[in-house]
C-alpha cells in the first residue's frame, strides 16, 4: 500500500469518525490499519473498505 493511499484512508475515516484514533503500520507486511475509540462502528468501517475496494479484516487483539 502506498503512503498516499494510506493518508487518504486515514483522512476519510477521521472525517467519518472524528472521535476515533486511526493509523497505519506501513512497515508491517500486512499494512495494519489500527482504529481506536470507545465504540467502533465495525460494519461502517468494513462497508468503507468494500465501497473503496480495500480489504479490511478484523484482527482480534
């Protein structure tokens, strides 16, 4: 994933969910997207991925 695309995704998600902390670990082989917040709108995040042709998977942690 390119840094430009990662920045766009972060900006989009921060605009949609201003109370979330959003970042990417582009150094990780899996290009991990991390989202932190009180109550995460998981279906909204997954829908964002589908609508933008981006694979987003939940990692239980």
